[in-house]
């Protein structure tokens, strides 16, 4: 009988236990349900019970256990829902949270501006692959086999097949277009190019170029000059001057580097560099690309009659132009994805 009293007593205790908060609930669990609690202790008494009474005893203890477990569960849920109720209620009539809109990357802005300017001059856009073969990147462009000119551009080759490389310039698109069409042609292409160069404020192993060319009967250097002069003024402002410096490229003859004036309105010289003069080196001129009259060998390589047709070509760096236009001093900013930098270009038309 003693054991029955114990069971009854425990039941009263369970029912009367004050559970008004989480701490009390935990005390309840410890007292009755935990391994060292009273209900498991009661289970241990089984061995002292006469075999014929064990079944009834077991059932009573189980009832007690269910009572305590259910009470614990009920209170646990009740306290959990109190927490959610004290949090801000969901107002279903509120408008949906709006995703923040991004803005165009400065290189995309400049790319779009370039496209608009050249399309107005009657150029159309062409594309070519970034993974190129030797012919389109070098040989077709009149780079002789094993010629040091190939080293002007530090190239990423595919180890297993040196015939394949990441294009080092967009001039490869010239070859692709010339192979597939006959003049007259006036086209440009913009895209990523790769060179094995250490990353610094002024160089990167991945950058962007735009390439343009014009082939027809009687195209001359004067046409090249006028086209680029017009482009520079449209892109950088009507006061912009251009300058050509003699240079060498295997695929153009004669060849010239294209410079634009850094900032003609600033009597102190170049505003971009400020006092540091790290971009124009104090000269007031900045190189934006290379150009020249397409070498007759290149035309012949692509099945275009070099006796009948002449053409000019030019290639320019997008990063360089963007840095000049928006006074950006470090090339690495373009690839860091820093919102403080990118947000400054919100609302600029591209
Ligand atoms: N492809 C040359 C370079 O990347 C630039 C260039 C293009 C020069 C077209 C002349 C004509 O350096």
C-alpha cells in the first residue's frame, strides 16, 4: 500500500506544481522527468514489487509519466507562442519588401557609350570567342612564327595544346569578320582580353578592349584620324585633342599609338592625376590605344584583295578610358565589387 500512496502523492504534486515561466518548467522537468527525477526513481522500485502486482504498478507509473510529459509539452508550446506573440505582429496589408536595385558597372556604362558613338558613325557590332586559336590571335594578324612581337603580349596558353590561348586582344575578331565577309565593312567589337601580367593600380591580367576597323576602296589614314577625333570628342568632351605617335604592330602599317589630351580645361594640367601626375606622368597626354592602316598581308590572309581594298584598324582599352572619364585612380576598383565605389555610378547614362 505504501507504494500506492507514493504514486498518488506524486500525482498530486505534479498537478499542483506551479509552472508560470520557463525556469519553473525546467524545475518541473528536473524534478519529475529527468534521469534522476522522481518518475524514473519510481520505475526502479519495480524489482521490489510482487510479480503479480507488477503489471498494475507499471501501468500506474506510465500514467504518471504521460501526465507529466503532456503537461511539460503543453507548457513548452504555450511559452513558445508567447514569445512569437510579443514579436511584431505580421501586418498582411503592408506592401512587399522591395529588393534594392543595382546600378550599371562603370565599364558597362562606357561600353554602352562607345557602342552608341560608333553606331552613329555607321559601324555595326561583331563578336568573337575569348578562347582563340593561334591563327586568329597571331598568325592571321601577321605575327610571324617565333617572332619576338608575340612577346609584346604575355599570353596564357593552354598547356596541353599551345595552339589554343586566351585572346590577348580583340584584334582576333578582325580576322574572324574578314574571313567571313567581303568589303565594304565597318565594324567594331568589345570584350574581355587576357594577358599574363601582375595586377597593380594600372594593369590586370583580365581587361577589356574595343576594336574597330573599316575596309573599303580608298580608305586612308585621314579617315582613321577623323574617326578617332570624332570619337574622342564625343566620349571625353568637345575640347578633347588627339595625338598620334608612330609605333609598331605586326598587323598595321603604318602604325600609331592614340593619345588623348588629359584635361584641356584645367590650366594646371591634368585634373585626373591631381598633384600626383601618376596617369599622364605630367605630360597632359594619355595613351588610349593603338591604330594603323591594316597591313596588306592581313587582308590577303583573309581572302580580301589588298590591291583593291585598304582599311584602318584601332584597338582601345576600356578600363583606361573609364578611368580617364570618371577620374578613377586604381584599376583594381573595377573588380572589387565594393558598393561604395559602384554606387557612385548610379544614374549615369550608358
Ligand atoms: N591589338 C593591339 C593591342 O592590343 C591594338 C591595336 C588594334 C593596334 C588595332 C592597331 C590596330 O595592343
